C-alpha cells in the first residue's frame, strides 16, 4: 500500500439529524466545521486538539478520528506505522450537532486520501458504509459526507443515501446549551413500540418535510411535527423541550437537533431569534459541499481546493 508523504487535510461540517419526524433517516449539513490534518509518521500516534474538546478528547490512538482511519486502513490491507493529527474543532461536543459523525467522516476520508490509490479502491458508497457502521446509524454521517439534506437508509449491503438541495430561503439557527447530552441516553428513553397513529403521522410528516425543505418552505412548520422521539426524550432535556415548545408557539419550525440537547430552528421570511439566556445561538447556513479533502494545504484554504469526490448516491 503506497502512502502519501505529504499531509492531508479534511474539512467536515456539523449536522442536524431527524429534523423532527425523519428519525434516523433525514439529516442536514450545517456551515460549522472541524478541520483535521493528518500525516504518516515514523511510529506511534499523536493527536493535537484545538478548540472544542481541547483538554477533554484523547491525544492518542483512542481518538475517534484515529479509530475511523484504522478501520479504513484495515479494509485496504495495511496500517501505517504511525500517524500525527492536528484537529481544529468548532463543532460543539455532545450537543446533537454531529461531532462524533464529523470525527468519523474526517477519519475515513483522511485514511482514503493518504493511500495513493485509495479513491480507486474505495468509492463514496464504501466510505458511507464504513462511517455508518462506526456510528451505528447513517443519518448524521450521510449529510457530513455529501452536504445539503440527505435521506439515508440501511439495506443488506450497508448504508445508502441520496442528497437533495434545500431551498435557498431556509436559514438554520442552532440554540446550544451549556449542558451536554449522550446519544445512548437519549436512545434509551425511547419505547420499544409506539401507537400506530403516531407512526402514521410521522411517515406523512417526513414525506412532507422533504417537499417543504426542497420546494415549498411554507409547509415547514407542519412538516416538522414529531410524535416518535422528542416527547419521550423531553424529561431528560426539559430546557430543550421548553424552548422547542416556545418557538413553535411563535410559529417557528423548531425541533430537537439530533439526540439533543441543542435545538434547531428552520427559519424563513427573515425571522431571526432574540437573545436567549442560557443558550448560545448560532446563525448558520446549509453546507452544500460536505466533506472536503486537500493534500498539503494550509488550514482555512480548503474551500479553494478541488473536492475529493465522496458522492454516495
């Protein structure tokens, strides 16, 4: 396996999954990014973390980016002797904005790029499959890889996804609290069964949401109604549930972002939130590019680089 001697840098976006009714299926890429630089080293693994997670995330081979890289190296047949990584993180950790998916996508794309013929040996569908296996579900890794809004599912051959472009008039706002959340705790709050009427409502709302986001945002408020997961998770994040209820009473299409506790508002018509005590409000855009990879680049220049194609559908 021939490895590059020069560093490789990847930029990956934050994501918001579910979007209300699209549980484990729908996701949106957001214009907040982590950048990771990786190079092959002589021996051992070192990870430098700057920004979000600095001082908390591990600096050795247990780092999630490294574990994702090794998964790809194993699939390609060989691991390099050592790796040196630098992570510049802007995505809040454990807040429902896809920080773990961003780390996984960064890892799989970096590993493929460090192998000289990696793109020929592993296609975009392979990266999505591996990333979803590591994450456990494809709803965050798909928009992180592909950008825009994605519809993801799992079949016998692994995860798959299609990408659609949201309407230009939609402006995402994310309300980020101080407290963190854990996906496994949020999933543990879900019941084994739900009423048939609730499942039917969510199926219709999820279908409408694809139309609302891509064609007619006037339906966003109704289309983001959910009865499958947010109500069951509300007791573990009462502040988030209260904020969603307050925003929706004002007619704003607000939902829990992923497993929470952040809140996503999909704004139209020039609406902007007022300052919210206890919440950091991030005015964002939809990221239409997804994961960007460049070789031997300085941080912050990836938007000017050619994109390493990772399209999966």
